[in-house]
C-alpha cells in the first residue's frame, strides 16, 4: 500500500488533470457527485523508481452505482467532506479518484480538488486516457 500511495503522490498532478478532463467537472461540477475516476494498475516488479512502480492498464469514468451499496455511502461521505473543504477554499469542488491495483488487490482512494483557474499542467483534452497512461507508464512527473 505504501508504494501505491507514493506512486499516487508522484503522479497526482497528471492524475488530477486527466480526471478533470475525463469527468468534465470544470464545465459541469455536479458530475463529480455522480462519477468516480478509476485507474487500473498492475505492479511492475523490475522498477527501481517509485514513479514507475506500476503499469497503468487503463482508466475509466465509472458511476458511483457500480460500487457496492455499503461502499457508496462511505465514498460519497468522503467526497462531500472534500467538496465542502475545497469550495470553502475557493475551488469548484472535489472529485474522487480510485487507483485499483490488481494482483495483489490493493486500492487507494483519493480526493482531488478542481477549479476553473488556469493550470500549470497541460490540458490533456479528449485524449486524456492516452495522455495519462503514457505519463504513468513512462514515469513522467511534474
């Protein structure tokens, strides 16, 4: 779990940018209340750097309804707390990102704020998936 958290931390700016583009939350902030951004990973045992510790296999926008009912309540509660905090600090809201590692089955759930302010990171646009997978698999960090 420590490696997954460190990997997430290293790639947080890229993940946030891709999640924002995929969810379209700048145009419609309410989408963050209905959908989760999920990244599917597999360990990369030969890696010597934390930013390449996992292979990114895919990413998708998934409705909250795809998760078990007992998890939905907990996930939405965490999202509401993050949303309220981000709005209080001037952002548009927060979105939920789930990094799922298969074999072993390890999950890291993180909340990421979003705003309509210009970002120092390039906007991946409609090609967000290819852009993100390339950055994660090549270990490109900001």
